[in-house]
């Protein structure tokens, strides 16, 4: 019986020692006095849940239990957009998909003002694409014109999101035949 406990079996000394070490590590994490933001990150320090300070990359001191630090990637990113079935101004049904390249330029807005940033961004961009297609006749739907119109509208509205849109790509644009079956 004593041999099992000494080897670290359930309830043994080894088990207790591991649990104690994990407890000490947990406490040490709570008393962390600094954090490091990598060169490709920006962040915010939230003090007492109210006071917010933007942070650049580097080492930042923090007060345990008082400060929390949130970080976001600021490298250029590309988000793929799902296929959308849309109607042009002259009621021609088309399917459009694409992607958008952007980078985060204001971490405070991106982290604190937008709920579920990535999912919200896809929905936001899809809405802009839908409005551009709905205002364009099918004969005028040239990829470079659509990309330019979408880019211009995104550039205007993306400031409120803390991002800078660098490119818009239409990866698929096809005329779609709609067949409705009745029971």
C-alpha cells in the first residue's frame, strides 16, 4: 500500500505534489507583473474594468487582479467570403464570392467596440457586396468595376471598425438560373 502512494498513485505523495505544483503555477499566473505583446500585435490594458489604454508591441507592466490585457493581430489578413445568391438591379440572379484583405489599425475599436470581430466583419462585407450588386445592372457587372465600388464603400465605412481595407477580390461571379419547385 505504501509503495503505490510513493509512486504517485491516486491519493499518493506524487499526486499531491503535482496538485500542489499546479496550484502554485495558477497563483503565479494571477500575480504576473508584466506581459509581452509580440511585434505583430497591438492591444489594450483595461484597469478596474473602466480605464482603457491602447498598447503597442513590447513589454507592458500590469497590476495583478486590477489590470487585464487583450491583444489582437495587426498583420495583414485575408478573410474569405461565402457564396451569396444576389439579384442585380435588372433582376438577374447571380452568385458572388470573394475575399478582402485588411489590417487592424485601431486595436481599441477592434477589441472593445465590435462583438465577435471576424464573424461581424464577414457579415458587414457581405452586406456591402449585396448593396453594390443590387444597384448595378448585369451588363455593367465588370469585375474590376465591382471590386472598385466595393473597395470604395468599405474604405469609407471601415474606419468605424478600426481596420484599413487594402484590397477586395471577387473570386467568383456567375449568372445563376433559379428554378423553384412547387409541391
